[in-house]
C-alpha cells in the first residue's frame, strides 16, 4: 500500500511541476502593454533552474516508484486484482507484510 501511495504522490508532484512550468512560459509569452511590457518576457535561467531541478527530482521519484511497484508485484507472484474478494484473511496478511 505504501508503494501505491508513493507512486500516486510522485505522479501528482510531477504533474504539478509540469503545470507550473507551462504556466510560467505561457504567462511570459502573452503580450503585455505599458510599463510591464518593457524588458525581457522570459524569466532568466537562474530563476527557472530550481523548477527544472524539481521536475527532474519528480521524474526520478516517479521512476523509482514504478520500479518498486513492479518489484513488489513480482515478489507477490501476481496482482491483488486476481484474488477473490471473499478471502479477507489473505488480504489482511498481505497488508501486514507490506507494512
């Protein structure tokens, strides 16, 4: 269960960083008038660098979460979907092993 939560959180983090970067570049490309319109439209490299690094960290964590999920599925010998829903004791034992 922890690995699934880790996977969901890492994908959500990755999507958030992509949305932030798209928003920054979209806002920079909009035409501006008046005093705001003077100067460079795009943020300098040093302001964007931390965001690109955080995006890279998100990619690494998503890849690690996928790797751990696949490793866990292989060690369990299949997926939880194939089990019968009436066998609750097997599910409880499986949850205890993952914690």
